[in-house]
């Protein structure tokens, strides 16, 4: 079974702090994704990566950056956390299927920015 | 951008009843997927239906796709309390996009 893990289930940070959210997958997947999920807005794509050191902006990249130094790990970075970044963050991975396959999700990190 | 829109937003039924959730989308798709999310958890893939398919079954799940109406439905038969969750449809557009575009979900409550 594919396993996607996220470094924290719950995180509390202060405004202005730099925040790192880590995601690791164990299936040698090429593609990895970061979403945020907010009530009434559903899931929105922040960034995705289709290979090591490659990244693409999603629909809401502002205020975020990402890092993919190793194939299994995809990090989401909040350079200077703000209260409007309080949200549930979900990581996902997918194998090389021409963009048409299933995504496998981690359990999520619920981030509270005070 | 949100492509899929689920209907209804919330659904409450009794155990043993069937639950039907609908999804509409806007552009041409390669496939449509349904995911389930238990409260506070990640999403779990349920079923994928390709644009050239009209119906697909998996256990108690039945998915239909009508590309002419740009809509899909998910039917859960003989529901159980453990089916209580949010259900999302997600689309992959034609043209080789790498992105899944999710709807806002239907919150299903199955009462014992």
C-alpha cells in the first residue's frame, strides 16, 4: 500500500514565523502535491512537483514556497506565517500516469497561526 | 479554480438507505474521480471513471458519468454508519494537465 506521511498532525505557530510542513511518500512516485482545505472552499492546489527539483505553481501559491530535493520528500514552506494561512494542509502523491491517475493523500496537518 | 460542484452540500439518511451524490463540472475531462474524507483526515480514493465510460461499480459504490451533461453521480447502496464522511468529486481535464480539480464536497451523515 502507498503510504504518505506528514510531519505533524497539529501545529501552532505565531504570525511571522517561518513554517515547514514535510511530506514523505514511500512509493517512488514522481508527482507530489500540496493542497489547503478550508470550509466552504474545498481543496485548493498550492504547488505541485513532477520531479526532483521541479515545481509548478498551483491555484494559490502566494505566501508559500516548496522544496523537492529528494524524490520521496516534498516540503511546503510558509516564509512568514499569517493568520489567513490557518488551514488544513494536505499532501498527495501520484505515480507517472500521464496526469490521469489516482492521488494518494497524507493524513493532513492542521495549522493554526496566532 | 473549482471545477466540480457537488450536490447536495449535506445529506442525512438512515442506515440501510441509499445515498446519492451528484457532481457537475465545466470543461472536457479525461476522467472523474471520487474521494472520501473522514472528519479531520486525509482523502481516500474510491473510484475513477474515464470519459469513455458511462457506469462503474465497486462493491456498494456505483458511479455514473454523463459527459453530455457534464455530470456524475455516486450512489452508495445499503449505507452504514461507517459511511459517514465527506465525499468529493475531482476532475482531470483533457490536454495532459497534471492537476486534479476538486469540488467542495458533500457531507454525508448515516444515522444508526
